[in-house]
C-alpha cells in the first residue's frame, strides 16, 4: 500500500478502456483509473461518467488520469488534484487508442453529442 489512504500502487488497471462502456458497447472521451482497485472508468465529460459512478458506489474516491502524458491524481471527496505515487503499469491506455475511443464506436458528431450533453 502507499502512504496515502485510498491508493494501492500494486493494483493493476482493469483494462485499456472504460470497463462499463465496454460492457454497454459504448464510447468514452477520456479515461480515469481508480487508484485503489484499478477500475478504468470514463471521465465526467463522457456521456456516462463511469469513473465518478465507481467512486460513488465503491467509496474509492481517488482516481489517476489514464491518458498518455498525464500523471495527476484527483480526490472526489475533497475536490483536490495532487501528485501521487507510481502505480502498477501500464500508466495509460495504449497510445494507438484514440481519445475519444474506441475509434470504431465513436460517432462522427461526437463533439456535438458531448456539447449537447453538457447542456
């Protein structure tokens, strides 16, 4: 375990995409990784916000970005972003995987869909 409650640096990611979107044959904008159990969920700008849903239902409040080039952590409980420990690899989804993704399921008008969803 890490020295930060709610972070287990040994938990591997649950996959390369949002577990819940994959189960629904959906798509996501960006990905977040639960720092406690490794669950990969989609961000709040995605249609389903599965990372937040996971944090709410599991009580695992800390996520880390699962995007290439990003290593920030966020605590849903406090609303704070912070730097944290190195987590079990991989650190991000494959660089060949598009954002939004997965490429084959992203509609051509995805930007309008997300803008309309935000209201």
